[in-house]
C-alpha cells in the first residue's frame, strides 16, 4: 500500500566513524526540512549501531520525521523505527512485511528493473527505489536506471517512487518532473558545506516542480 506522505528529500546516512558528528549532521539536515532519514551503517559493530539508532530515533521524533533502517529488522523493532529498506540480497520482502506488520514502512531497491518494482509492491512494499539514476560514488558499478522508470511506475503501478544514486541539486529536477516522490541523497547532502541550507534547497525543489 503506497503512503502519500513519503515525499521530498530522503537523507541516507553516510558511513561515519564519529557517532557524535553523525548526529550533528543528521540534525542539520532535519533543521533544513528533511523529514525522512535512512540509517545505513556498514562499518559499526552492533552495540554502536544500537546506540546510534536510538539517538537517531529520538532526534527524528523531535523533528516530526521518519526513521527507516537499512536492512535490519531486529534493529528496527528494538528502537521502534518507522520502517525498513531492503535490497535484492536482503530480507525477502514478504517476510519483512510479515514481521513489520501493516503500520510500518517497507521500501525496496529495484535497481533499473520495472518488473522488480511490480513484484516488490505485490510483496507489500510502500515505495520502490530506482537507481543509480546517475553515476554514484557510493556504488560506482551500479547499472544506471532510466529516468522514465519513474513515470512508468506512476502510470502502470501507482507506486510511490524513490530516486537514488549520484543525485545533486543540479540534476535532481528532471527526476521530480518524471514522478520521483523521494530523492535519496548521501554525498551531495552530507558533503555540503552547509547541510541545513542544502537540505532546504532540496525541499524547495518539490515546491517548484510538480511531483
């Protein structure tokens, strides 16, 4: 079931050795109007992940924002996060939906494949992500997804869609115009000299162009 409120900048946390700095950076993005954050952490041990996730949960709640956990259903349940995002090699979507229940958000990576998006929605996903839409420093070998996938997903599937991969302020408008509901950004957001201003600039794109 699609969730209409999933809209705007989708901040994906970078791998950050300094937990305090991570919280400061996410707080800056939230101050700029970001209302959905995904906690993605490929470097921390589980005790540190739990500490960070709890702190991020508190922070997002203070800003009225949602917190999604990258492929960790146990962590999601431990901190009562708003949902989970799963990739092709992660927890099967039907199992994830059964564990989460109907009240949580389930996102699915569909890469450059509209058929995967159809299957994901049938399995209970709330939004489908296509990407990399542009060459990405995070996943440089990812096949590029065509921009018209967003329009197809809207027209044929009625899906909430997320664009990810190499997104910048300069190249984001065509994605929104094509129907992307969410822009998932790591480097161009958290690498900005003023994260709050950058987040606000992304949010303003959704006011300037039809979603």
